[in-house]
C-alpha cells in the first residue's frame, strides 16, 4: 500500500498491510533544521509565512521519514479572526481574558478563508507537493473546550481555575462561548478539507481536566456536533484528548473515526473497547524516544500488538515530541513501525 492508502484505510477500519506512522508535533524544536528557520521569525510570523510554513511542515518527511505531513500551525490561529489580541510567550497569552457575556457576544465567527487565508494557501501548497508521492496531508484544529480554556484563563495554566469557576458560577457564559467556538471549529476544519487535508485531527488538550460527568456535559456534545458536521466522506476525523484515560468510553461516543490516546491509557484495553466502533492512535510516551533504538523497536512492537484489537491502529506518540528529543530516537520509532 502507498502511504495515503495506508493511513486512510487505518482511519476507516479497512485492511492494511501494517499500521501507518506519524508523530504529533513532528515539526518542531527537536530538529536543528526547524530551529534554523524559527530563528528568522517569530512563532506567529512562521504560522503566517506560507513558504516557511510549507518548509517546516515537510521537514519530518525528509529528515525522519514519517509517513504523513501535518500542517504547521497552532490551535489558536483561527481564534485570531475572532477579534481577540493574542501573543505567544510561547503559548497563547491574551491581552484581555474573555470572562463576561458581553465579551463573548463581541467575538466574531468569521469565514476562516477570509480571516486566516494563509492557512489554506499552506494546505494547497502542501497538497501539490505531496500528491505525486502519495503522502497524506493532515489538518487540525483545537477543540472548543481547550480554546475556551485559554480564552477564559488568559494564558496557559496548570488547573485553569478561572475556566472551572465559570463552569460552576456562570455556565450560560461558558455555553455561549463554546457555541461560538464550535461554529468556528466546524467552519475551519471543513475549509481545511476543502483546501486538501485528507485527514483532520481535533486536539482537546485540556478536556482531561474534567471528571466523566462534567466531560459528558461540557465536552461530549461539542465533539458530537463537530463530528456530525464535518465532511467525513472526504476526510476522516481523529479525536485526541490529553490525560483522558478516564473518558475513553466517552471519546468513543463522539463518533470520530479514530480516537488518539495518550500514554496513560492502557492501549490494549482501549483497543478492545473500541473494537469495530473506531480506530485507535498512539500512544508511546514521548520520553521513550530517548531510549536506545532496540528498546524503541521493542516498544513499537508492543504497541502494534496492543492496538490490534481495534478495527485499525495508527502508530503515534501519546503527546507531542519534546524539544530535547534525540532526532535518532524519532527515526528509530519510524523505522521500527515500517519494519512491522
């Protein structure tokens, strides 16, 4: 099978010759070549610079041999069109957190093609670059709950106390904010699919902060709505929830084609629970890429065995590659997957 066939079949639960492999945050600071580009511009400038963004998106394909390319961008990029002032230090930091109903109502839900046109130019360029080699292109978005976490808190946080206080004290404000972010996310991902993304991933980095009951109330309905409104015939949907071992069943209820799991999840158990309902992705601890190549190969074989109970399995990490990861460890992971 070629790389596009393998990834798309694994997402949809169709037969494959072996699991496909790519890595979250595969274009990043662990690569000297990325750092050389990044030194020339700020992070946000890099996201907006079509030539440079295409270059760094393609680096993992050329330098470590991964089998898919994911758009280089940031989950907060589409939010820039909503009328908020954001800086990256390095994560998103807002000049004014969104904490009132009036602020929520001032947030625009623009057509992303008009608000952030460079994203779709990057995707068009990547699709043109990759088509002949049959390399699949992945798009992505931040999930509404995670975007809301940053908007309400004003920056990254360990506990997101302001967000959780809003959940309990002013639930109608949070609901209104999630509604706007859901509309934005649906439009953004469908526009990415239209621009050439063959698979899209929804990152809910902070939904794991919630217990199962709160997750079912605040997160699951949003995931279901997004899954129901995307052009899934054109591009399967991968759902990733960080720190979500306690909500695997709820993830399966969202209706995504693939659930992406972090390393805290027992992959074999999750694959059995997924069965024919969804494929699974993951879930090596990113720190394990510091191990010797022989150990990485052993871990990859274990992951492949554990994921076999699901209808499909994509080999990946349980989170993004860490900046101090040895490049050789990433190559060893990819080579081990391709040797299965």
